[in-house]
C-alpha cells in the first residue's frame, strides 16, 4: 500500500499543473499571477511581490500589476532606500543591475504609486511614461548620478498625476546636469502638445 502511495506522489510531481479557478486540481497549489516574460517586483532582498511585475524587452522596462484591483496594495510599487538598508536598497532590483540595457521606462495604467528610488542612477534612460492619470509619484522616485548622465530626458504623463516636489532630481551632492535640471514634460491629456516619438 505504501509503495502505491509513493508511485502516486511521483506521478503527481511529474504532471503539469491543471489550474481551475486559480487552484491546481492535482495538488491544490495556487496559480501564480506572474508568468511568462514577467518577473516579480522585489519588496525586499528576501521577498517578492505576488502581483507586481516587471519585464525588460528591447531596452524597455515595463511595470504592471496582475493583482486584484480592489486590493489595498494594488498598483503600489515599493519604496526602496538609498544605502540605508541592505534588505530594501534600490540595488536589489534586477532592473538596476540591467541598467546599461534600459533606455525607456513605462509605468502602465495599473500602477498607481511610484515609490522612492524606483529608478536610481539609470543614466541611459531617455524616456519615462506614466500611463495612470491618477498615479502618485513620490520624492526621489527617480534619482540620477548626474556626473555620468548626458542623455536628455522626456517624461510623458497626465497633467493630473500627484507629485511631490523633486520627485525627479540629480544627486544633491553633485552638480546637476541640464538634462536633469530641465527634463521635458509632455502632458498626455493635452494631446496637441505631445509630439510623435519612436
């Protein structure tokens, strides 16, 4: 009888999950919300989000929330730190490690909160798009080491986004380059002012 149980367990392990209503009919495991090319956003060095995701493709970094829109934390990217806590420092993120490949960032319509140090020292970024007109963008969400930065920056967002002063800035200890001191804003709800860009 015990050998039959062992064979049955091996049989289950060898089978692919059969999800129905978000639960595997074979093992009871919950179906992951994030799959394919998407990767989970790290909340800390030891914990990943189950619903906030990102992907990097052809130089474009995209953020998306696959979770329940009624959930309290839906659309809220984490606040990272800058050298204060190894567990939550911005450099735990894969997109920081891949910064040499990223020139454009999109926070899609599911993202409602863009936390501190989400984009730090990613000096090749030339375009940021914020697609949710109600998004809140907090202080230091975009921070550049401007000694290395020479790329002009265009920011596309609704004129209605909630911002805090200096949500995008250069490092205060260094000379701020013109590219960061004067980023070009395009308000997407004022279409006649938005140029066509690739």
